[in-house]
């Protein structure tokens, strides 16, 4: 019968909890792995590694010595875990010397395998192992760890460390009477990392039983400093020799248990003291004073320079500078607890203090009264469980997770990391979510099928893809240059010395300011600012190729099939041809290992098939509409005569249409945008008052249904429409009725369709406007396509996102012909001025019809009108060049780019300006 092994193996008091077999825990010493001399050798772990003298820190024999910046074959397991977390989605290897390097994931997998073998884990019997992992371990690191188990991968599952502890508490405590915002707090203090993690609580019924599940959110903050940094600092407190004697320090760090025991508040065995201690000055005795326990919380926070020097020869990835929340470890832990609790509005229903270096007694940084919970040695509701005196709750929770998963019972709820691919959409590039950042049951697969969004280009066997990962909200930013209150004569020498050192690492290692805390702090802050470089590995963007088995003769549409499980490595992404006979019916898998990081500015520029909509920039000045003319209009009495009302309406229109200062203090901004919105709440309120006043007076002007519109009615409609989308419904309704029924194409008709193009916002209105413009233009009689028709058509297409829905294929082709005629007539007259650009503006506007008809003005199967327009554009370029107008040359060139589906954003507003819009 198969058994479940729950494993907590972070390098100190490692534990395996086995079904029906209790809980077996390692001793209180730092676990190591010893690498082989060649790549064909075996990694030694557990007791076998501890018995090895290789790189043990002794001065003799020679192979026991450790030297700065030289490869180490002995790997401290907690440090390996920290580095794997810091690596994110990079592969990190440990150099053991003589060209032998091994991935960190393989070293950690070997350590876990050794622990499993010690607990009689059997592969033939199909035992299952659930391995706890740090809460910040990237999906790439998870995948590498699982792959390191080779053919036994199917027998290994991963589980977030805080989730495991939470499941143990919930299974035993069984809290009841839950409210919506109730939460659980897990405090884990370990040698590789520390967690202050909160979980929502959710009840779920299964097989007649109620389970309370922890609800996990992805970490929003960076990992906290690891426990091994604490041990490094405390070893120096125990004996100053540990600051600069590499071998002496290494022994206290990897072999002697007293520093670790002091941090955990655990007694050590005085019978083992004093210990023989090999130092560079000869043999000494290691016998730390009992007062070391009292120095634990007052020990200073910071990076260990001596350990980093020792690691430099073995790992190219320097341990991350994980930010602390206090100058001492006690201050840091207290601040982290306070910050964590401040994020939760609900009731704290329980807390767990656990981990190999968690104190056995209540520490002074943790006040149970502030938690509102009493300490307890058992997991009970509404208490603080002091779990460090019990069996490891992480290993127990990992076993429980495996047992529930095997039985089909609820485990926990997780939030998947968002993942998106860049694709062509709606004429531009767009991110398509292939994994949505959504809630998912722990251990259960998330699947998604995405058709019609990707294609393999013809005559190509590979497809370039761009990936965006969900990142933490507090990604790195360039630090601010430090501002100091010290005198220049104090700061200037420090800055000069920092510059001469040349790197942040050299400043960290420098002892120039060891005796002056203020000077050292300023030097470090200045160096962080001076030498800061963006870490490309922390960019959320990646790119790489997907390789296919053959090159198709035409574009092949692809469907994406996605599968992912929480804490189970990378998503499985497969590109499948939508037609069975394409690409021999074979799919292609997405290989994350071939993805390379890139900065956001390196992403491809979208090659647009049509321009974006045109938006009017409005001034943010709250007094932009605080104008006497506008106030006078709003305050007109109800019984005002039509003549006076029209005069004030004209003045109000002039006021709202007057240019305003933009963000660059140029008079190019609008006071009202195309949606009838002002740039401030005060302005929007005034727009609403204007609209109300127009609506109140509308009955005086819109009551008549005569065939020929009176002048006052026409003026009332035209001026009112300058509120754009805020134009009152009674006015837009009158315009709809007028243009539906008016059969005379006179000056009034011209004015009213322009008004319609400003205030129409509905698809039915777009269709009506395009229909009546097309109907007149199709007659071919007289001036059947006046400038008002062209402007109105262009306007509705470029300022309304769905304006193109007013067209059908016949209309679009007809209007393209009319625009071509206008452009070519202007070119024949050597007139590259406003009317020419009105034709250009219409062509760009019509390209938005490609959203529904990709074949419109198709650059591949070029129609005669396509060639006619392009030829005239190229003649226009030569005319503009001869006239010395470089700006117009570029605008025409960029319009041709749009015709060939290679457009760029920003051109539409420039062309609109040339066209007089």
C-alpha cells in the first residue's frame, strides 16, 4: 500500500511525516550537500555529507579549507533554497570546481531524496512525497525542482510552506462561526527564509463533512531576509573572529549548533562545550557565553560580507539584498508582524508560530495581547499555537495535503499567477491572458482553450512569441539620490571614496566607515543610487521561439491549449493547428527554458492595420468653464425671447470652443472632449448645467416639423451639438428625425449632418448617418460629396470606437473611391494643403472598417483604388519634398504604412490637425 510522505527539508531540523509512521526529525544542525569531484559522481547528503571533511572549514587537511571567491563543494541547504528563490525564472548552478557545476534544483532534490530514503520511501510501491516549498518560489524554480526528480517526478508534489502549516492547524482546531473577513496568520521562521502570511478562511462541504480551507493569495511583497543572515550576524557577536576568519566562521555556521540554538531560544548541550575550533591562528576552543541568547534580538540587520565572499566562487548569483523593516532583528520582526496585521480588516481566528528557529517561548517582539490571542501548545481556535515545541506542522500539513488529494477531498484554495502572450488583435498588439490570475483549488488543474488568436506565418517553421508574467506590486525601482542634512565637507569625501571604489559590492566590503555608523549609512545609500542598474531578470517580459515540425505554404491558425496546477511548476502551453491537415496535424509545445528576458521598451512596436480613435485632450483647469458668457447663458430666465437666447447660445458656444492651455502651457487643449466631459469635476458640473438649460429651451425651437428648417432652429441645433456626446437627447433625436426625412441636400442638410457627427454615439445613429451620406454621394448629381459629408464621415469613424459599424462593404469602397478622387485632384494641382489632408484623414478613418472586413484595401490583393491612392500619395510626397515640408512628407509616408498594415500610433491626430479638425 502506498504511503504519503510530507517533507519539510529547508536545512535545519528537517522533518518527514509519513502515513501511519509518525514524524521523524533531523538534529539541530545545518544540513549540507557535498558535491562530487566530477559530473558523473553522486551528491552526498545527510549523515554522509556531515562526515565528509571536504570544505568543512578546518585548516587541515588542505581539502577542508575554505577560501574567499574559490569554489566550494559543500553547499549549505538553507542558502541553496534562498538562492533558488532569488533566481526567479533563471537557472542557477553551483560551481564545485574543476568545471563541475550542478543546478541548485538538483542539489535540493538530492537533499530531499536523501531524507525520503532515510524514511524508507519506496519508488516501486508508488509512495507519494509532498515537498514543502517557500511561498515565493517562482514557477520556473518549481519546474526545475520537479524535473530534478527525473523518472520519479510523478511521485512528487509541491506545496507552499505556509499553506502546509495552515492546513495542520485548521484540521486540528476546526474553527466555527466563521465570518467573511476572518483570517489565519502563519509566522514561519526558518534558516532559508521567513514568512508572515495571512489566509482567508472558507468552508466547503464534502461527503457530509465541513472542511475549513485556507485561501492563499500570491505574495505581493518581496521575500524577507533569511535566517542564515541572522546566524552570520550572531556568530560575529559570539566571537569577533567570525568577522574575517573564513574557516572559523564556516565551522560556526555549518557545523556548530550553538548559534542556531541561540536564535531559536533552545538550550544547548554544555557537555559538548568547549569544542575544538580550527582557526587561521591555530586551534582554539569554541565556547560561546550563555549571554549569547540575550543578544539575539538586538543583533544588527544587514548582509553578511564574509559569507558572500565565500559564495562568490561557487555561485554567479549573489544573494539578494532582502530589505528589512528595522535595524535589529527584534525590530524587524515586530515591524513585519505589525505591517501584516494592518493589511487585514477582519477577525484573527488563530495564529501559528513555527519553523526551526522559531522561539520556544513568547519573544518580546510578539505580544499576544496585540493579537488578541492567548498562547497555547495545542492548535485550538482563537489561540496562538506555539508549534515549535511540537512536531513540525509544515511536514504534517504536507502529508495531510497528500492524503486529502488522494482521497478526492478539499485541500486549499490558491491564486494562479497571471500569464499573457502578445498577439495581433483589433489592428494592434494586445496581451491575451493564457492563465488568468484567478482562484483555483489546490492540486486541481486549471485548463483553458484559446482559438483564433495566433497563427504560424507561411513559409516559416517557427513563431516568435512574447510573454508577460504577473509580478509583485513592489518591483524594484531606481532608488532616490540620498538627501543628507550633513555638511558638504562631511559628504563630499564619502561620495568621492564611493566613486573610487567603483561598485556597490566594493562599498559593501569596504571597512572604511566601520567606526562611523552615519558615514557608512550614507555611503551605502549613495552607492545604491550611484551604481543602480535595472535587473533585466526581474522584468515581467520574456521572448522566444516556438518551433513547428514543418513550414506551411499559407498562414495556419492556431489554438492554444493551457494547463496549470498551483505549486506544480510551469504552465503546459501547446499550440495546435485548427485544421487537422495543417502541419501534419502535429502540435508544438511552448518551451519556457528558451525564453530570454527583455525590457518593456524592447517589445515590438505594434504594426497597426488601422489608426486608434482620436481623443481630445482637455485642460485640467477647474476654472476652464468659469466664464461670464457661460454663466450668463445658464442663468437665462425661462421666458427669455428666442433672439436673446440664440445670442447667448452663440456666446456660450464660443466660450466652450475657445482653446485652453495644455500640460505644456500651449493653447491646444479643449475645454470639452468628444464624450462631452470636461477635465475637472467642476467643469463636468457646468457642462451638465449647460445641457439642462438647452433642454429646457428646446420646446421653443424644435416644436416645428416644417420641411424647411427655420434659421433659429438650425442655429439652436448646430450650436447645441458642440457639447458633443453631452448634447441633450431631445436634440439628437430631432437630428435623427430630420436627416431621416429631409430630401433636400441644401446648406441646412450640410450643417445638420456635421452636428450629427459630433453628437451621435449609438450604432443605429452611425448607420443612419453613413447611409444618408452614401445615398447622396451615390447620386453623382452636382456636389454630391461636399466637404461637410467628408468631414462628418471622417469624424464619426475616428472619434467613436464603434463608428465603423455604420458602414457596409459597398459604402466603404464607395467612400474610398471618393477620397481617392479628392486626393488625386489635389495632387494634380500641386496642392498638398488642407483639402488634400482631408482626403488623407478620410482614408485613415475608413481603414478602421478593416476591423470587420480584413480584405478592405487589402495590400496583398491590391485593388485599382489601392494603387491609385498609393500612387497619388507618392506623388504628394515628392511635391511636399520639393516644397521643403518634411512634416507633410512623413505624414504621407506613415499613411502608406497604414495601408500596408504597418502603421503606428499618433499619426491620426497630426493628420487631423493638417485637415483642419
